[in-house]
C-alpha cells in the first residue's frame, strides 16, 4: 500500500529507509523517524479504536503523550504490550499492532450497539442499577461489566526482557529538551555544574521539531544540532533521549523512564536492557515541560479526523504527513492558524477557518487570508458528520458568549478538522512537587505559582509561549539553578534574531452548544474522549449534588483514563466553572499524581527479581548440605537445611531417623545462622542485666547463661544464650530471624537511653560458623577432634565454654543444649565452617553421626518443652505465660518489660499459658494452628481456649506431642481439651510441656 | 429519596436526565445538633446513617473539612474481608461483612460489592502455621475460611507463580470466599445519600478548629463556618484524629503514616480474586474497569502528606512480579497516598474519652475500608447509648493501660 | 524518598535509615513508681504532630548512629538534624513552605 497522505517533501523522516509494519493484520510501509501514528496517517488510516462506553469510532487526536484515543496492542506473544499510544511508538521494522477492546474488529465492532443505550449509560448509572435481584450482581451484571471493561491484554507468559535501575546525583536536572530546556542545560552546563537533560522524544528540540523557525540566522534543525553538539561535548552533562520524567518526589528526587530498545526491531533488542529507571537526586531542577493543546468541546467532536491543530502541524512538519487533504480549522486563538498555513504549504487544502472570536486580526490571520483561506470569524462548529471518518462539519454564527446562534447552519465538507482551544502548560511535575498553581486569565491557563522545592520553571510551562521568551527564560532558569548550587554561570550570550509570528490573543471558549441544548438529542460533546465523558455528564453530576471538582472527576470518570486527562482536565474544570457560575480559580484543580505517563511494572521492579528480590544468605557449609540432599527452609533471608532425606524416605521417616540418632547416638546441626553479637565494654554486664529478664552481674567468665528479652510491654521478643568471654566482654546469641532486630534494639538503648553505659555491640554472626554436635556420643566425637581439650564434666560443665583447637582449627566450644542431649556447639572462623563440618563427619563416622535439620531440631526441643520465639510466642506472650517465671528476676529493681507485668491484663491469672498436649490417640498429630476449646459442642462463635503452637510425631516417645497456649493452662493439667478440626474433633489431655527427661539427666550424655 | 433502579433511569432518560434530584443537600449548618460527627468519610457517614436509621437520632451534622469521601475512603484498595485472627476483630469485621452483603439494597445505591474471594499467601513455614491458625480461629468464629495448599492456590488463581524455586515460594494460602472488593466512592456517596434522606446535614468545606468544653463535657465545635453546638461529638477523622484530639486536650496512641496504592492501566480481565501477601508486601485485585489495583506496606515515617516515598512502590512491584510474572509489561497508571492512623496493636479505637460526650473512632490503620459499615454501626450504637456495643467494647482506649491489646499485626496483611 | 542529613555522614537517601518515631521520650527513671496510666503514656501515647516534628532516625545502613531530625509532617521539609543529647535547631517561622 502506498503512502497517499505523505507530503512530497519535508519532515524529519528518512525517506530512503522504508519500514514495513502491520496494523490490524494489514501491511503498511512507513519511514524511519515515523511514529506508528504518523505512519498510519500517511497511509490514510484514521480509525484506530473504539471508545470505552459507547464504542464509537475513534482516531488519532494528538501527536504525543497527551493522546487520549489511539491505544494499541503492540507486538505479539511474550513481548506484547497493551494500551500503548500510537503517537508514542517509534516505528520499527516488523512492528505489529492492533486495536484494543474491539470485537470482532475495529471496523465492525459489535459493542457499538451500546450507543443505542447511551441515554441510559450516563455518569453514575452503575450506582443506580444492577441491584435487583441481589444474586444477579455477581452472576450476571458484574461478569458482563468486567468482560466489557479493560483495553488491551497482558501477555500470558513471563517477560523475556530485562530492566534496570540507575542512580544519579546532579547539581541541575533539566526536564524537557525543547528550546527552553536546551537553553537551561546550556547555561548550567557552561557553568561546569553536573547537568542532566531529559526528554521524552527520540530527539531534542521539543516544539521546534514541529515548527519552522529561523534562530540567529540558522534554521531550527541546525540550531538544535548545534545546541546538542555543544552539550554533548561537555563531560559533566548527561543527555537522555526517549526518557520520560514520570515522578517528582520529595527533596528533589525524580524518576525517569528511559526506553532503550523499544524503538528497535526485535532482532536488535536481544541481550540489551529494555528500559531503565533513573533515580535522580538533583540540587536544582529546571522544569521546561512545555504545554499541551486543548481540544474544543463541540457536538460530536470525537470522530476520527478531528485532531488538535498542533498535532496537524507536527504531522505535517515533523513527519511529512498530511492528516487530511481538506481541512477545517476550528480555533479560539491565532497560534493555531499556523497549522492551516503549514498544511496548505505542504499541499493540503484548508477549506475554512472557523474562529469563534468575533474580531480576528494579526500576522497569522493575514497570512491565512493571503493564502485565500476563508475565515469565518464569530462562528463555531455545531455538529459533525461522518462514520469512521469526519466528512463534514456544520457551522453557525454565534453571539458573543457563545450561548445563542445567529445564523442558519452551513455544512462544509472536509476530511480533517483541526481544533485548538488554547494551551495548557504541562504543570504535572510541578504540581507533583507540591508547587501551587495559579490561573492566568489573559493566557487562559494554569501556571506554576509558588514552588515547594528548589526548582526553576521555564518555557511554555512558565507561560513563555513565544520562542524568544522560551530561549531567554530557559537560559535564565539554567543560570539561576547553577548559581543556586554554587556554580558561576558564564556571561549571558546575546539574544539571537528570531523570526516568529505574533501569537495574538486567546478567547476562552469552553463548550460549544450543538443544535440542541447539551444533553438533548443524539449529539455528544465529549470532554474526556477516553472515558466517554460528555459535557452533559458533568451537568448531570452537578445536578445530582456533586460540586467539588474531585467529585465530578470521580462521578464522571473524567481524567481517570490512561492519558490521565491531559487534554480533558482543564476543559472539565472550565465547564464546571461555567455551570456553577464560579470563576475557574475558585473551582481549583485536581491533584496531578505520578506517573506522568504509564511505566511498566518490569521497569519499576528492575533487577530486583528472583534471588535478587531479597538477598539469599547461606552458611559456609551450604554447599555440603546441597550436595548431601538437604531440603531447605527459608528462615528470614537464610537458607537452612530443613531435613536430609535419604533415597526413598518420606519426610517423617527422615525425621524419625534424625531424631533417634540424636537421642541414641550423635547428630550434627549447622547452627551458623544463629545471631551472634559481641558485646564489649566495662558496663557490658550491667547492660545485659537491664536487657534480659534474669540476673547477669555475677555470671563468671567462661560461663554461659540463657536469657529472655522482652519489649517494654512485657512481651517476649527474643531469646538465646550468652557467654561471658571476659569481665568486660560477652558473646550473645539470638534467634536466626531476630538477629538484626536485637542488634538494633541493643544499640537503640545504648545510644538513646543509657548513654552513660560504656558498651559496644558488634554483629559477628558471619564471623563464626557453628557446628552443633548432640547426643550421647557427642563427647566421643569431640574427643577425637580435640584431643588436647579437657572435656570432662568437671572441667567443662554444662553452661560453660572453652577456647582451643578443634580439628586443627582455632575454636570456641560451648556446652549448651537445645535438644536435651549432651551437646557441644563448636564455633570456628566462618570460612573454616565446611572444613570443621567435614572433620566432624569423618570423626563421627564410626558413631554413624547423622546430619539433621531445623525440623528435627524443632521436634527434639519440643520433646524437652523448649520454646521457639515466634512459634510459642506471637508478640502477646509474657515469660510467665510460658511458665518461665524462673528466668524473671524478682530481685532486680528494673529491666526492660518488668513494669508491664503488673498491668491488669498482663497480670491476669487466666492468660493463655504454655502447656503440653497429649492426644488421646497417640497417632493423632494435631495440626499446628489448631484452635482449642473446652466445649466442642458450643455453637459458633465457639469460645476458644487457645491454640496449638507446635505439634510433631515424636519417634523418641513413639507418639504425637504438642505444645499449646491455653487459657489458664498452668492450672488445667490433666484436663481434657478439644481441637475441632474440619470434619473431626481431636481430644487431648493437658500435660506438662516437658515430655522427655524431665530431670535433665541426659545433658551429661 | 427517589428510588434508584433501571426503571428510574429509563424514565429520566426520556427527559434528558434533567430531573434527577440532588443525591444530598448542601445545607447551611444549624446552630445546634444532638450529635456532630467530625469527618465525612465512609465511617463518619455510616455512623450518621445508622444513628438516624437504627437509633432514631435525626438532628445530626456531619462536618467534612473538604469534600465528602475525599480521605481514605477515596484512597484505599477497596478490599473487603473479615478473616481476622482474634475473636474481638473477627466479630466486628464479620459484622461489617454481613452489613456489606446487604448494603446496596439497604441504602439503594450499588456499592458494587464483589465477593470474588481473598487469598492471603503464606511464604514460609511460619506463615503456614499462622495461616492455619487463622483459618481454624475463623472457622470456629463463624467466619468462612479455608486453607489451600500451593496447588489449591494455583487452581483458584491460575496466573500466580507457585514455583518452588521462587525466592519466597508460595506454600499455601488462606481463602475467604466471601471476601472481595467494593466500589469505594460509591460507599461514601451511598451512605451520604441515605443519611441525607433521613435528615442528616452533611456540611462540606467545614473544618473543625476547636472542641468546646465546659466542666469536662463537650458543648460544641468551632469551625471555619462558625461555632456549632452539640451534646455529643463523634470524631471519625482517620489520619487527623490526633489533631482533633489535641483540640480536646486528649492524647491518643495513634500515629499517622502515608499508605500508598496504585493502579495499572485497564486491561482485560486476568485476575478474578484478591491476592494479598503480607510477607512480601503486596496486594492485588482487578477492578471492574480492568485496572490492577495494588497496595503495599506503609511508609515508616509520620506524615500528614498524602504521598509516600517511591522506593516503597518499586519494592511492591518487585514483589508483585515475583507472584505474577505476566504483569511485567503491564504499566502503572496512577499512584496515590492516604494518611492512615495506626495503633500500636494494629487494631482500632472505638471509644469514649475522658471528656464526656466526646467519642473517637480511629486507628483503623490499613483495615478501614472493609470495616466501614461495621464501624459506623458500632459507633452509632456507642454514641446513641453513651456506652459501647459488645462488639466494640474491647476496642477501648482503656486497653492501652490494662495491656489487653488486640495484636493484629499478622492479620493486617501489611507490615507496620 | 527523603534526603536525610545524618549528622555524621551527611545527606543520604531515606532507604539507608530506619525510622524511630517521636524524639525526646525518656524512659522513666523508675518505672515501678508510675501508675498504669502514666506507664501506658510512656509505652503508647505519642505526639502525632501535624507540622514540625522532632523524630528519631537510625542510620542503619551507614554509621549505625541514632540521631534526631526536625521535619515537617506535611511538607516533609527537614529543618535540621542533631545528635542525641544536642538541642534541636530553631524552627523557621511561619510554619510551612519548604525551601
């Protein structure tokens, strides 16, 4: 297919490089430098999609980020993307795209039948219906609504592309690479500040890419090229193209999405980062984000072929495309006349300019007249016709104020309507940065007012609509920004000669009545094209009592589309202002929320996926565990061996084997993940005395003690053993998951409460690998490994430690026990962990030493009634609840948590207390988390007495055991309790939580 | 009140929709009211509605400093569920869910309650233990709850990634089938319309600047629209509760934090339920409009700004893609923040105070939206009777002295 | 993403820090002397200021020091940071309007 609507010359496209692409299954050709939108227009394709509610035919309205209509499904398979604006897609070889939310196709869309019900589908209609019968909402109404909703489709498979994040600090960040932004970057760059210039387009130049201007004797192309060349030569200036600054956060923190490969053919993307999110902290920010043209709101203003005048100009000048050959321009300002003049110059025919202002004059008007274009001043378009493309407009003379028509309708045939309702500065980022806006009556737009962050504004954003003002304003902003960050700008260059037409005046004209009053008849005055919101919807909302602009937005959905209302928000506001007869500034604006344009989840996640989503911590013995068939459990960030199944073993069989080995022979556990904190200083003992619930001052050097820590509210939050290495030095162990929190906790008290204590804490978790050998044969194994060490019970008693050599390694050996068996915890420098482990395995071989994991550890400790913090406790459990009064000092006047124990609820006798449970049937293993009741026949809600915290099959005891928290449990020993499970109720007896070796005789092997 | 139905719409269509009445009036404040509700969000409007409907109190004003429903009601992720761990929470949230189930009909306003099921994922053995515990507790409390293993999760939500090699693999989930989502704005508007029809004055753009007291009793409020007298005041001001409390010389155990949420561009239906993961900090559902609605953990610092820090969002999307790899090319369309008032135990306060006639309903943290009907219902009872209903008796201020906290950090679904 | 001025390390991203809530709450010298109400006030009652607020931060991924910050809870403007035990900086007048 040939490009019938391509101008014979002009544009910034590369006519030597043709590009093949497919839209809705049809093949087309465009040129390098095209967007999908410009290439489709070059091929005469205007119908790109259907509207949201009524499924009316829709085409391209704009040429950039503000486009409300032309969303397509881009690409296929794993790399398909929904809802991409055709105006923002750089054309590449092999591009495929299709219309979204149409069935069976965009030309013939079944859902267009909705148009017949348009009268019913007004704003808020779903609030008022679909309520009867109630059952049909979930069964019928909502499924139908959901199927109809949504635009494109998500891929159905994982994303093959990669994304990343970059962080950058600069003195001056310039957002927007149009004339103002380029000048700002130049001024700041010449001062030698670090500068970042960001622009969303494929090339710098902004509005200059769409207009023809002479600047200082150069044409715009040469001027841009010279500017970019100078900036690129500066070593501390970073230029980002195809990069959208989408968020402006506190303290001058801005996020930018750089699209690195989206413009490349598939084959050239491989192995490259697709998109990158830049996180920028800037000393000063210069916002030069330009302005968006506003549509005019008139009857049936949504037909394909009705476009913004500036977009027409862009397609003509930048892409060498005639969006139509017979154009009508509808405007309320002079600037839009340029679109007509440029289209005519490119070979199109402008049949009329409909200007709603009654007096028109000026350079551009004269230029249009000189081209013999008919100008109808004081006229408005009051209707359009055409199916899938606009075919004619109906115009009438209007009275000033636009309420009354003073002539009969005249029909003008056309295939393109260019419209311009004036310009709205792109205040989004400024507003995101908490800056206040003010309304400028003369310019008929909101402008940045007082900023809240250290920033400058320049160019059209600042109301500088002429190129001359943009260049001067941009330079000043850049120089001011550089100066504010401590740099000295160079002397300002002389202002260049610029030839540009005078912009003239604008006369706001917010809504054009049709042949009948708004809301009557079939005509629709669209405000938000994407959401099918009409002026009548806004009227209805006001009629129903919605007056706040936020209410109007929400009730009518104006501005809630993927374009975030870039072309509709101000029109909606102004229409509301007209209805309420309040001036626009009194109406206020809605909040501009990030992101400026949508950002893919993939880019936001960056590389923080898979194993990089959260650091994986492994011990120095990890490889051995992997090689020996361990299954792993995540504990915090750690990978811990869960159990070590042998071939053909079930989990329970493996656990039985592991536990029995510990009870009858010897087992070995990698305990390296336990938190270890070296606590040093003359006041270390006093400090521990305040932190732990029990007494620490008199612990002898070389001895070890178990301790519980509470928060100030008296609830247990960590436990572990701590050894006194020297008078002024302790080694504390914590739970695996709690290590970081405990260190923070200790340091918080030392730095903020007890600043007089001389104590220093150092995490040594990853300095020491810990191998725990447990069981009656543990001593025999250690003897082989440390023949020099006196491990007699007299000289190495329970709760003490020794330093020495184990397996040739410098080691600390602790005699503590979490299994109830004789246990030695051997600590060696981290990197020696695996060497020690292998030595232990070798020495233990003759005793059939058995590696065991966390699950067996849990069973073995439960047999002994030892708690696990976070399992027997849940942040609501006191030491007393756990039956651990023995570890709560009655003597110490104060320690953390003590005061809370006497609060009325905390001191209650019938709190949930730790008990053991034995099921009536020894083979019934209660599920952990089973709730317990005293009366299994009570109606629901059934009064609950507690829950099962731990439950296992104990091979040692040949039956199930469980630990539970039960109301008043300490006084309920021997009573029956019930666990009503799904489908059955298990009966158990409340017993002491120590199931095995109550006397502790096995500790000495 | 004009009854809303398809027939009313059809009839109005014939007259160009010119005859719809206002959904609520915009009255001038009267000099005095029996009860003033401070805060015109969902909870405040629901309180006013149930006060009028259930307790016959008609001389009520709801004072809203901005536009009604403009606070957290408009800023949440619309999730509705009642599967809380502790008996006290389960009871009040279940009451709320039961009210939700008939709400559209009760207030003749479609709040679009969609009971598509809520999954709370478990990613570690500890999560599994807590999940099973919660399911068992829910079941005995009469709250529907099921435990699904990883395969069961996949059956219920086929696009979820249950790969065992994931960094934090899905090991199972609790499922509450009666949980789901509702349309947040409609809840505020529906309650406003229904309360207005019962004579409640909803006064917008009316900021309370002082609480007037005499002899330890409230006598009224000072506002930007003048002084208004009242015998009782119910404060339902969410993130701004502490500000109002300070006016009355009261301290609350409440801190205000930003809570951010976001939506994607609308896409065709891909996820038919609500998925929450407290462990990796993300929750996801898809709205009737096709947007993926997502929330994350709260920002750590105190703030009254309705915005948070961007790294929270990035972290959340990383977690989201771990669970839903197919969302990678879906695009984030809009982010926003609310101000959540959090209590030390992640449970709310519905309570009288040391000032007679002054009541607070606050501290809902991240759980406020789902509680809207139940909260309003209980608070109305409390205001009408000067005594709490048994459902909200445990949620008193006194619990912070006695230590009888209701620690729902685990069930709140997000890390505090 | 706040830019927090650690008194030891200078300005760093918020992600390097942990928040510590209201500053200047001293643990009671002798908790046993407090009644339940006063103890609850220490445990749970917090200023939740809308405006300039003295708060604690820990440079947890940096020097691991606790310090205080005066920050506005609406604008997020940071007036200054100061070490534990030091006096807070003077508040700007009038409130609001970060620069």
